């Protein structure tokens, strides 16, 4: 094997290598000359520099209330905050010459109210949507007031103060009891003939009808409903020793009929109370402990 140190290149290869080196040298020289000529003869572009902007004026410090919105709103939550609810205006008291003497409420059934026309001194029983004296209509019946709709505006008729005198069936159907009840007056004009028969002194009846406000602090009555229909009045809170106690009525009794007249409407109860001044015999049909019973009274 021959030693590579003494290997000789062919003259053809040397010529090619020399040409390549000359070409690279010429290209480099032309690039240098072009750059030098461009820097000497090509003018740089003109640049206009405007005036600097006016300095930003320093703002005065603001109170802490100015930044309260940052604390109120969550800057990491872009949800729109809920709008504040509009304040509810309380209806004004009615200017109509009316008095509310009583209400009768029953869940899921009709509600009644007893309203007096102060001009005519007459009372009436009204339900929702009924027209009352003065042209207003009953919108809602609540436990201590009635909301009237008068000329498109809501007005309030408050329940009559229980310390003022009452008359008619207003106290009988009033379902809101007074917080303090006076002691029942002694009743001496009632005589028990048998378990279901009584004799009542006429003077006792007249005295009771003249003092209705005191009489009906001794008893409470609310409408009784069966199958969604009014079938009478249920009695409760009967004071011991009162007239109602002496004539044999008991707590929980349901008055169905008086003198064969069904007590399924407060207006009928109102008419019956007015007739008590003239009747001599009275029969009251009640349901007691799910048993029907007839109580008989003779007024002398």
C-alpha cells in the first residue's frame, strides 16, 4: 500500500478549486464596493419629529366614597348586578264614610266583611268584588282590614277599634278577638226547663241587643264550611256565666238553622238578629260532637 502522504492531486482538480476561490473573492469584493457606494451617494430619508405632548395634569385626590363602587361590585365577575326592587307604596286610608266592623276569613273559601254606611247608619255583608257604599269595590279581605278599589286606586279601611260600640251582626261574625275581654255580666233572666228547653226573660234579650259590643266579647263565631260551601257558624271562646253559656250553647257548636232559616250566609244572620226583638219562640238547630241537636227558647 502506498503512503498517502505522498499522494499527488491531479492538475484538473487544482484548476477547479482555484476558480471557485476566485469567484468567492470577486463576490465579496463587489458586495463591499456596493455597500460603500450606497453609503456615499444615497441620501438618508428625512424624519420629522413632532413636539412632545403636554404633561398630564395631576388630579386631586378623591374621597373614599368615590371608590365605593369598586368594593360593591366584583371586578372579577362581569355579571350585571340585580336591579333594586321598587319600593311598594302603602295605600292611603279611604276617605269614604265607612266603618269596618268585622271580618270572616276561611282558607280556600270566600271571605266576608261587615261594613257600615255612616251616612245611612246601615250595615251590610260584602265579599270580594262586591260594591260598597260610595262606589268602591272590595279587593281583598285581611284579618284586620279591607283593601278597597276606588277609582282605580287602592284604599285601606281599617277594622273598627273593639273598644268602640258595635251593633248588628258585625260583632257576631268578627273573627278578630279583643286581647282583653271584660268579665261577663251576671245573667239571671234565664231558666232551664229541660236539657234542651229554656225560658228567657224579655228584658234580658232587650238588654243584650242594646249592648252588642259587650255581648259579643263573650263569644266568637266564624263561618263553617263543608265541601267548599258555608253551612253555618262555629262557636268558640264562650265566656262562663255569660248569656250564651246560660242558654246552653257550647264551644264547638255549629249553628245550622234558626227558626228553620239556614245560617249559611252572614246576611241571614244579620236579619235574624234584628228579628229577635219581636219573636216569642226560637228554635236553634246545632251540631254538637257530630250529632244534631235542637235547642228551644221561649221569650217572655
